[in-house]
């Protein structure tokens, strides 16, 4: 999730949606650590061709600080959604955030700040379900790593298009570029 404003809470969809072998619900403070551990596992699965083991080790070392930051965010009204399997294991997460000032030119108000699922669930509909719960059909933007063709194809399928804006990343992500995708007419 890019830094900036905290994501809005998981939208209320009435009864907890249950499809196939998972359910989606708003995350609680007790979910933060396992959700971040799942996110790191999803990063390994999705980005292993783009980053070496030292990248993942660095982010694993940062876990305690991330847990504290996310717990503070939840305590202050932020929220995100998790998907869990029938055993209660977190298998996906997603959240949106208001667009930061630098992205106002995209003409949308919300950014999909994160959407990660475990590779075992690729093609299951879980990613689309999380996207629907977080954004509905609203216009939005999302940033994807250049070279992550799976993500680009997924977002295109859901109405997002590359708009030509890119950002060179720094820190542990140095050497990678993010590409902005925008869905103007949800």
C-alpha cells in the first residue's frame, strides 16, 4: 500500500459473502499479523522473478514495524478486507485509499492500494471478488509493477487501462517501475 491517507473501511455488503471455499470480511486488529505474513508470501509468489531473496528477507525483518503501523491505522478508523479459507487462514487481502494529490490528474477519487492473493487462488475469482468488495464499479486507479503481466491483464479485464504515467521506485524497490492503470467508467 502506498503511503498516504488510510484506506476506507471494507464496504458493508450485508451478510458476509461466501463463495466456493472462502469468505471475505473486514479485517480486525487480530488479523494484521497473519494478513501481512500472507502479503509477504504473495509477494514471493508474484515478484520472485523481479526481486532476489534479500528483498524478501528485508521485508520480513520489517514485519514488526509494519504490524504496529497497521494496528495503529485500524485503531484510527482505517480498514481493509481479508479473504479467508474454510480453516480461517488468510488467503487474500485488499484495500482502497483516497487518491493522493499527485494522482488527482487521473480524474478519480480512489486508489486500489493493495490487492494480493495467494497463487493457489489465481483464476478462482477471488481477486475479482475482492476488487468488487473494495471498489464496486467506481472509477479508480491502481499501480502495478512493470513486468507483472498477470496483474496488468487482470486489471484490464476489470476495465483498467494503462494511462502512460509511471514512477521509478526507490528503497528496497529501487530499479523497478510502477505503471498507473485507471478505470474511468467503472
